[in-house]
C-alpha cells in the first residue's frame, strides 16, 4: 500500500511541530447535534420501515447470504466499530478478500446491489449506527480500518475528533467515486489522488462545522440523489457556505439583532416621549412594530448589499448606507400611520426619535469591535504602569505605514491580547493627532520614558521615510528599552517597485 503523506493544508509555525488546527470545544452545540441525530434517525427508520423490509426481501431473493454487511471502520477518537449497510456483494471468498474500495465494473457486486449503490439506499441501515452513537448524520465518512491506520497522526487527531457521518462534503463531491476508479491499479489511484482530497475536505468540515453547514450538506446530499442531478458537478463552496449558512449567518442573525435594537429603540423612544405627552402603544402593537421595522430594515440592507459586509473591518462609509436604510423605513412607517392606521397614531417627532435611536443602536452593534478596541486602548493609557494581561504596543511613526499597522492590529484575530498604547513621531504637526483612536504621545526621544511608564513590551517600527542615520538613532533608542522590536516593511514601496518592474517589462 502506498504511503499516504499529510495533506498540504497543514501549516506549522516555525519551530512548532504541532498541527496548525485548534479543535473547538462546543458542548452545547454537540449536545444539540446529538439530540437532532437521534430524533431524525428514529423518524427516518420508522417512516422507511416498509422500504427497509422490501430491500431486505429483495437481497435475500437476489443472492444467498446475510441482509446486512458489517464492515470494520475507524470511529471517533480512533475507536473501531461495525458499519451497517445493506449487502450489495456476493457472499463468497472473492468478495471478502478483495480490495476495500470498489471500482467501476466490480464483479463482486450483485445486480440488485448495483441499484442500491447507485441510489445510496444501501446506506439506510447506518441510521442504526447513529442511534447507537457510533455515527452522526453529517460528519467525515468513516474509512476502512486498514486505510485509516496509515493516516498521519495529525490527520487522525483532527478528522477523528468528531463522529463519522452518513454524509459529508467529501461524500457529496465523490458520490460517483466508483466510476472514477477503473483498471487494475484503481487502489493506487484512490490512495494517491482521491483519498488525500477527501481528507482535505474532511479537515475543512471539522474546522468549519456548524448546524448551518450540516443543513447545507444534507440539502446538497438530497439534491444530488435526484436522478436528473446525480451526474451534476457540484462546487464544494456550496457545502461550506451554502444557502442555509448564508441565510442564517448573513441575514437571519442580523434580523434578530436588528429586532432587539429596534425593540429597544421603540421602547426608549416611547419612554422619552411620555415625559412630555401620553401615548400608549400596547405590548402587542409594540412587538408587531418592532418586528415590522426590523424586517423592513433587513430587507433594505439586503438590497443595498449590507448583508455581505464584514463589519469587523467595514469602512465608516457604510454608516451612510445604514442611515439611508433607516430613513426609508421611517418614511414608510410614517406613511402607514398617516394613511392606514388610525389607532394608535404615531406623531412624526416620535418616529424621528425612533429613527435616531435605531441609527445609534445599529451603528454600535455593527462597529462594536472597533469601539471596544478604542475603549481598551484608552483604558490602558489611564492605567499607566499598572498590570494588564494585554501585550502593550508602541508604534514608532505616525504616517501611512503606521496607519496600516494600526488597521491590521485592530482587525487581527489577536486584537484582544494586544493593546496599542500610542504612537511617537518627530513631526511637530502630528502632535496629539489620532489615527483609528490611537494618539501620538510624543517624539522618538520620548520612547524610553513611554516604554517605562506604560510597561510596553513590543515596539513596532513603522517609519517608511527618513535618513539611515536617523533610523539607526531611533533603533538604538528602542533597543535600549529592552522591549521586543518588530520592523514593519513598507508594503507601499514594495508595491510601487513591483508595478514599475512590470511596466518596464511590458514596455520593453
């Protein structure tokens, strides 16, 4: 058997032999998935019991042997188990001693077994494996013991960290696997070509698994089982970011958030209004109005493309789009209350107050990461040399390169463990200026004082211009503090040189 190497998707940090993935422990979601597996499996077994009985009788009539095939498979945490399938091969030594993977035209498969494999009906008994807790409805397909034992240890640790499944992204992509394997050397083709890609897909599933991903995989599995679509090529992106995932993550989740913001905005506006006038909406009208406003705002946001915005790194320009969305919604609300509803009637000033409160709330929830980062930096400045769990950073320079550094740090996955104290720059015109909430604290001569005062542990050298002598002086000041130094490359200059080189080559 050819040796199977680790997939190329692993990237180790220098000097670290551990695989780069981190298994996410989500006990609540795991419990919900297990409960769903039990309920759905029991329901399917009950509803399909006549079909199961018919298949069992046909198998017995088709060829001698047992109804079920019980194969050795590698389960969760490397525990072997017996997978259940309807038998599709002849019960003889040739079938038992053959390759663990079947190829096109395999003479071990019975006539009725061929139909069961094409329709995937032979997999139905695996719902019993799900009920027993050996499998899940969605998860990496369980591999034959002999093949799985040769996996690299890091692959085993990741892929076998979850229950194997009846279906998976790899199972959908390679649903027609038998037709891809032909000739006497099909096992070598499987081990060298198909298996590494299936492992890559399994790793992607483990790293990105969620309830919505599972719904997409189930939906794609059902669709590809339809006769007219069985041979259709399927883009794997639909299995990791399909309609269920996109709807719930991009639309439904924001609708719920917007509904809570709207409910709060309507409630607080009503309280403020009652200080000068009496109005009683009633809790039913209050709830219906909140849902209607949130739905309308979400609809306009979708039309404006705001559901596709990554708000963690979004430009402030999208605040204008939010204002447009809320303004249209408030105009519609005003028109409805004036032309359709007679009780309760909402005055324009109250609708205006609801819109302003909503605007503040929607901007806060969407730009919360940037807000919290700014507040954290302010807190570090107020605490001075008091202890803090965040790594304190000083940026040398206050130009475009420093601005890019701040932007990257604030949007980094490690933003919660970094705290930017401020910047230093020798340009007197930049004194006390702020960029993304980070202020210029002084000149480069103040580096030792600032590092000592705020217990800075990391200095980012982000100066693009300046003489070599000046850069050497600043470097010596930084080194004398004992803090770690990271030099930020001038990506703008690198890009300019690359463009100039390309232009020169094209002109020549």
